[in-house]
C-alpha cells in the first residue's frame, strides 16, 4: 500500500529517545518544524490534544472563581522594568520589537516572556476595596522566550502555548491557599487526565520565579530518567503589588498592599504525555485527551461486506450516543493490518474489530492500545462496556508510569554518589543540602543535573544530617535530576 513503508517508527525509545520522540511527534501528526529555527507548527491532531488539556483545566479554574481575560502580547519596556527581578530573570530570553513598519518606535516593546508586568498595572486599577478581592484572572496565550537550545517540539521551543493565572488577595493566607489550589489542579490534570504520576515540591530559592516568595512545582519523571517541570504555582508575596501599587482599602478604610500569585502550565505537558506513554509503535494517548478514543475496524470478505459494514456503522452510532469519540474506519482500499498499524501510530486508545463472527454472535472484539490485550464482549450495553475498558486503559498507563517513578528515587550522601547514581541510573537522587547554591554547581558542571525541587513542607526533616556536597549541616532535602 502507498505510504505503508513510511508508517512505522524506525527509532528506538530505549536506545535513542531524542530521535524516537521527534519521529513520533511528526509521524503521529502532532507537529512539524517551522521554517524559523526554534518554532513549530502544531497540526490539528496535536492541537486537539492541547484543547482537551486546556478544557479540563479551564473548567476547574472557572469552578474556583477564575475569569478568563486577554492582555496584549507586547509589553512596553518601561512596564517590564518596574519589576527589576522580572527583567533580570528573563533579559537574555526577551524578544524586542523596535520598529512598526518603517518607523522606529519611541519605546521598545517586549514580546511577553510572561505577563506579570502588563497584567499587574490593570489589577491595580481594578482594585480599590477589600470587596474587590480576591481578583482571579487567567489568560490562554503564547509567550516567547528566545532560548538558544535545540528545538524539541512541546518541550523546548522559542514560542509556546500556555495559560497564566494572576490573582490578588487581602492577605498571605488567601494567596497561599490560591497557590496550593492551582498546584493541586495541575497534579490532578497529570494524574487523572494524562495518567502521569507527579511529585509536588518547591523550587530551591535560587531557582524560583524572579521576584517570587515561593515557587511550587509538580515534577514528572520520564522513562529516560529525566524530569519535566510539569507546572508551577508561585506565591509572589507583596513584591509585585508594591512595584505596581496593587493596594486596597480595608474595612477601616486603611490602605493595605495586596498579596499576589501567578501560576502557569504550558504545552510542555504534552511533551511529558508523549514521552511517558508512547512506544516503538508510535503515539499512546490516555482516553481523556485522545481526539479519537475508539476506532472501529470492520473486517470482511466480499460476501459479508454489507452486513459487517452495517453492523459496524450501527455500533459507531451507539457509541457516539454514549458520548464516546469514535471513528469508523471503513476505507476499502486499505487492509485491516494497515489500519491497525495506522491507528496504533496515532495513539487511539481502544480498537474494536468487527468481522462476520462478531456479527453472527452479536459481539465486538476490543483491543487495548497500550499492550494489545483483547476481549470479545457482548453487543448489548456496549457504551458502558467501552467506558469501562477506557478506564482500564487509563489505569494501565498510570500503573506503568507509577512503577517507573517508584523505582527511580534513590538516596546519596556524597558528591561522588550523586554523580555516580544519576550517571548510571538517571531518575531522582535525594540528599541532605545546606541550602547554598554553590553546592549545586559541582553536580551541574559535571553531569548537567541540578536541584529540581525541595520538599513542599519547609519543616520536613532533611533526609540526612549533613549536606552531601560540603558536609555542613543539612537544612533540607534536595532532589537532584537531569531536566528537559
């Protein structure tokens, strides 16, 4: 068949994960490379996955008082400079607009690397009284960070899609509760929707968001032993409110400075999803985000074609009526084997095979994408049966990823042991840490691993009494890993 020789994945996930990942992204129709280095084109199937991630989060945000809004992608330089930590933190990555048409602009405009400095002034304008708080805003948009790293679709591109939430509160308690609410929603997204287990923690002080008091994170471990920063939620304290004059009058008409937060999740989540579940046959998608959850493949000889196709079409209608995203693949110029391979490559979670025997016995044969397990089931109640099988597919994916995570958290009590363990096994290595950024440098310089998080609970006792690098008293536990 035409194109059949190009259908399969030729690279190995185990032996060449980078090349394998790029091949899956392209051959499964998720994205392509743009003519400008560092940018990608998101194809319809890839965007459909992002939309499903987006829809879950957006609904949860709105259920907890968040309102969507939209702010300009260009930020005047003077606005950006009002928060000096933002400028310093993003300066090497900011793209600047200097001309409009043939005219040089009086003031440079930054293409947003993040939007605190354009959103905060309006939050200040919209906040007068304690009755205006909490103020919860979110926008779905793209941002640009002009990194020099090699493009890896969804993981690392100069422009990427994300959501960024920005809130203001009367006090620290309200702002901290907000920070944790969003972190828990990110965890829920990864685990309940994408079947990816994550660990929650804080970023070390030297790696927190510029200007933040505390940056919290969810971290997802990939099968190759690297971690993905899956989403971050920042308690900003009063620093941004002071810089942008976000104040309110309390019940006694006294002015107070608001406490603010920001939180974001990007399409890096899609990179984690693809890398975690997919295999050497192609893309594997959890049912909640799969554009097509079920594909029906009729199998016939010429003398049974009409009855098999009619049975399969009726089955598709029943599943659609049950709320299942279903595709009937009744193309007659491809054989069933080709169709199986194509839908496996595209990550369809569940395949239903219908042949003369299924028609005769009023049945359907269900095949799970992750492992090829099949079961022949009765036609009656097919909607509920398929729903149960989709739940089973999600559970299988989660269990496999959880097994990977549980086996890849190790302890070390010396610099040499950290280097050797990550070098040999990858994964997370936890150790005592004195809190000094300089103690990260020997690990980062030697094997490009860094402290990706510390425990969320500041009072948690360090795993060891001494810092694994310098031998001083340990202040907390550090988790070292290589990162995407």
